[in-house]
C-alpha cells in the first residue's frame, strides 16, 4: 500500500505543482479571463487519464489468461521505462519548470483560447497518463484482487491535492529538490519490483522461459498472507519465490539506475571544477609566455574577452 501511496503522492504533486504554476501566473499577471480555458484543459486531461486507466482495467478482463499476462507484463515494462524517464527528467528540470511553463503560457495567451486549453491539457495530461499506466501496473504487481493498493493511490493523490493547495496559498514551503530526489529514489525501488513482476507475467504468458527455475523460496519464513509479508509486498513488491530471471532483471535495473539517479549532481559539479582548473592553468601558461595568444587579425584573446563582457 505504501508503494502505491508514494506513486499517487509523487505523480499527483507533480501535476498539482504544474496547475499551481499556471493558475498563479495568470492571477499574478491579471489574466483571470484565461483561467476557464486552462481549467478546461486540465479537466480534459484528468478525464482522459481516468478513461485510459478504466480501459486498461476493464478491457484486459475480456482477454484470455495468457493474453492478460502478456499485456500486463508488456505494459509493466513500458510503465517502468516512463517512470524512470520521468524521475530523471524532473530532477534535471525541476529548477526551470516554472520558467518553462511561463514561456509556454505566454505563447498560448498570444495565440488564443484553443492554445490555452492545449497547453494546460499537455502539461497535465502527460502526468495523468503516466500515473494511470504505472498505477495499473503497480496495483497488478502488489495486490491483485485487493482494494488496498487502489486506496493507497487515492490517499496519495488526496495528499498531493492538499499539499498543492497549501503551496498555492503560501501556507507551506518545502525543499522541492530534496523532496523529488528522495521520492524519486524510492520510486526507482518500487519500479524495480514492478519490472520484476512484469517479467513474471511474461513468463506466465510463456513469452519468456524459466518459470520453474526459482532463485529462492522463503514462503515458509515470510508467508505472503502474514502482516510482514503483506508489508514487504506492498512497499517493495517483494515475492517470496521469484525466478532467477526476475532477480537478475531486478538487480540489473535497480543498482545502476539508483546509482545514476543519486550521483549526477555531484558528478557534474566535480567535472565542472576540474574543467575550470584546467582552463585556469592554460590561461596562466598562455599569459606567462608573451602577453596572451593572438588571432589572425592581431587582436589578443584577452581583449576579445573584455569586449565580449562589455557587450
């Protein structure tokens, strides 16, 4: 349940922040007349996302068992790919999201009502479709036949709505960079479990082999119906008797993805520092050998830098 709550919270808060940025910008610039088309676009995006989730849930029930497993496994893998891209994208662009949305909104205001509806729809719709797909895959992985995963998602979305409203009113301030880093890392762990379950679906559909080749079996130690077994299943999509292929795919995804997700900021900073030191050493060396290198037109590079700066 916690894993699904986290999905609802994270995805819902991303969409909520987008809505807050759009609405606050229009109110601040005195364009309240443009709020209706923006809310229309948001409503259309939510409706399509819900319809997409319903189509996944009820449409798959008409298929044969193997077809259901094939569909579930394939969409689980696609969902993991989308969520992985999303957490990396959000970490990279979170600082510039407000500026980017403002620019798109300015362009849409100049183009008219239809452009406003489309801008709001695209900004929120992407989050909605990703959420519907990943929630559907995660619910299948963490508790088929149980309502607790769906309740967890709805509670997460409800929490996100409340937090977004508090952000908009200025009553709550948190470090969003750290928030998205921590929740992104936890989502990668959840996604690894969904990926392993997707592989299991493909094995049951007989698309992949090795269904009977178990990596381990601890069902006697961690019964799936025990409270701790249910907890591990809900948080990490833990399976007490996974196949060798499931464990292999889980490890090959989780370890490098989590390492890359947690490393980039410090890595880029160290590379930038190294480059700056190398450039400084080159400049000092050039300066000590005759007043700086000259271009073909006889203008010193130092003078060129100075002119660029004054421009």
